C-alpha cells in the first residue's frame, strides 16, 4: 500500500568550526556584525522531510512515494533515490530554481548558525495529490514544505478521502490559528514534538486533549522521555528506546514519522506503531546525517522483538 509523502527534498551542507563562536562575536558589536569562520570540515547530506521519511520507510519494507519540488541541481539526489529503489515520479523539477538547501555551521559547544534557502519548495503547490491516484495511495502525510503546498495538499487529501498525517514541524511559524484549526479538521492524524504541540495549543486556544479530539490520533514526541499517542479518549505512552550511541539527532523526527506511516500502511495497532517509530528514531540517532543508517526489514523485526518482547 503506497504512502504519499508530501514534503521537502533538500541538501544539507554541514560545516564544523573548530572553535567557539563566542570567541569571535562581540556582544556589544552585534549591530555591526561582520565575521568569517574557517571551516576545514564539511560534508553534504541528502535531506528534507520527504526524503528522510521515504528513506526510512523504504528500509522498513514500506512503499514510499515522495511528492516534492526540486531545482535543476537535484541530479545527484535523484540518483540516490533511484539506488534506494524509491519511486520519484512525483518529484517535479522547477527550472530556474535551486533545490532547498540548508547551510549549517556548528561550533565546539554544539551551537549552530543555519541559513536555509527554500528554493523550489516555494513551488510545492505545483504538485497535486490526485496526480498520484493511479498508484492506489491509501495513506499520506503533509510534512513541512512551501506554505501554499501544505494548505492545498491537506485539502486534496481530504477531498480524495485519503487518510493523512498533518506534520507542521518547522512550518509552524507560517500558519495562524485559523490555518492550524483547519488542518486539524482536515487531517486524520496529527504529529508534533512537544514544543510544537504546546505552541499549536497556545495559538489555537485549544488544550492538547481538545486538539486530539479533532483527529483520530494525535502523536506527541518528547525526546528522551518517549512519546504519547492520544486516541479514542485515552493516552498511550510509548517508551523511548535507548540508542547504541547519541551521534546526531538530525532527522530523528522524520524517522519516527516513517515508523508511523509503516504502521498505518500495515493496519497495526497504535501500541505497536508507536514502538516501531520509537525504535527507528533510536537507530537513526546513532548515525550521522539523516540517510546514512542501514538495516533490512527482517533485521529490524528481529530487533523489535528483542526490544519489546513480541513480533509485529
């Protein structure tokens, strides 16, 4: 059962400054800030919410279909998706644009300075959910993307009667209370981290319980404290899985959401779906970047049984 993943595809350029920003930024001179950092260590990663979710869902044995807009520089990423066996027929190239790009500089205190260029993401509304109807899409997600694209894709999922997860993520600042209430009314499920959930509650004037009443299930991740799933008037607590190492949290939320999509694809109960998502996030955090960890579906199932004491 294919899962349509509407969201961003992006390059992440990650640079490491072998010093501390505070040694080079004078607080009383920030109004005339002009600094340059020598960054001898740099790597370029494949990223973006749709790409990260599709990568993880494919590892699990799922059938991801990313829907995104990219620039003319996307070639090497397209080759990567093909190598992973990910269907990219609904990745649209927008000529004259760059693929979305994040430029991240990290210092020795793990402080970060990030610049993000959305590029072709601003044209995500060029894609339509109904264009993928022939694939038999049965579940989807609206993840961070261009504002118009997120609004229109949610409307299109609802109109097509396709269950979908609303995942506002980094897109939260783009939406007001009216927008967020509309998303909650349209979505079948909603996924937030704890900060996003609290901010959405404040912006809409709803409690977490009232937000949860708008959807069939609302999932709230809480970092090292696990996650909570509100559904059917009850709250299911999902335990955190202790990772083998804490290397890089970037992309853990996307990995978690891929686990949710996998459970929904397979019609699993929320207790199992949440645990699959939790284990997947734990595996991702032990690896640098967002698409460098590896496992096969059978190996994951064995690890799940070892962790939770039963097979899914």
